[in-house]
C-alpha cells in the first residue's frame, strides 16, 4: 500500500534505521522486508550500507543474514549505481562459505547477479562454488532438512552450476579436478530416471545445468561425450519439458562448432527432424532452431531437411 514515491515513505527511513540497528531480529527482518518491497531511492542510499553490514556481520543469525542478502539483491537490481558491490566483494564472497545452506543459497543468488556485472571483482566465487558443490555431493556435507526428494539442496546446486558458467574454468588443478568429479557424479547419477515426478524434475534441473557447464568448459571433453547419450534419451522422452530442454542443450552444443560434437549429434538428426511435428510449440521451435543452425553450419545432409528449408522464405 505504501508506494516508494509517497511522502510517508521518506518519513519512516529513520524508523527503519533504528530497527536495523536494534536487538530484535523480528523487527530487523520486518525492516528488511519493508526496504525490499518499498525500495525507494532514498532508502537505498541511506540504508544499503547498514543492510550490507547485517549480511557480513557474525553477530546475527542465519534468519537475518538470509533476508539481508535477498534485500541487497532487490536494491542492486533496482539501483545498481548505489550498491557498493566492488568495495564489499571480498566480504560478500566470504559468506558463500556459510555453514547454513539456506544462507549460502541466498548469498549465491546475490553473487550470481553481482558477478554478471563485476566479473573480475567476483572471480573468487569460482573456487568457493566448486568447493561447496564438492562438499555437498562428494563429502555429503548437508543436513537432513535440506534434502528434497533425496536430492541435497537442489536450488543451491543449480545456482552454483549456473554461476560457474560466467567464468572460465578454475586455474588451480586441484579445484579443477574437484569440479570434474562433481560433474561426473551428476552425470552418472542421472542415468536412472526416478519414478517420482518431483525427484525427476529436481534431478533434471541439476543435470541440464551441469551439461551446459561441461559445454562451457570444454565441448571436446569426455564429459560432453557422456552427456550426448543422455540427451539422446531425453529427446524421445514422454515429458514435453525434457524434450524441450534436450533440444535447447543440443543447440547449445552444436553452436560450439566442435566437429566431434556435430558428428555425434548427427546420430539423432532424424529424431530431431521428427520433432518439427511435435504437438508442443516450444519443442517445435527448439527443433527449428537446431535445424536452422545445422543448415547454417552446412552439415544437414537429410533430403527432408533440404526440402523443408527450400520452402522457407529466408
């Protein structure tokens, strides 16, 4: 009900400051909610430093730190020129190692947004993301309340895998080996399709982010060769979303232009062409994108493709 341009919003800034600095975490969190939802420029200028302090301070519970991270994300998206992203980079990155997985998830969401605009300042997130993934998947370092249908914190896994796609691979050989072990673990444990829908959706969400990361790191790697087998199964799956994601990923893979990838994708060419007649329009569009890309790369050898493209106006 309270708009950011109303005079009343300017009068409550001091009240919000008192609540942010107060001892009651309930009042502090209510203040963070107000700042995130009203989010006037005056609030951002006056209170953003205080909100950042709540995030990096060791005197507050994870309940407060989670809300502070999400509040900062809202302010950064709205007023990126006010947010002191560069000055606070090291402190924010340090919070990615927080023992509480909920806090780590919120901080990873914030870093994901910051890293896109300040890649050099937030390059340190690469090692932290790899180490966190390794702890979760290989070391099994998580608590039972963060298991979602037998999958540990899938939301955090997805965020970290996506974050790594904004940077080149780790320079440290040990960290790179850890990342390779993580990706191999995800791929090998996704071969079996769960019967539970929620379990299947969470597993596939992680898998496709991992495949995109493999392609980003090295489209010629053995890991990418293993993913091609999985993608071949997904394009004939019953679930529409699985077929769509598989075709999108194949487009991503073909766009790299790697010869071994293109040769491997030819095996599935007839199935992809058949997807042009799929009942779902998103699948048809993805199949069309793939065929267009193949035609551009001049590797489409099927007579049907050539005939079909001859009818198009481009």
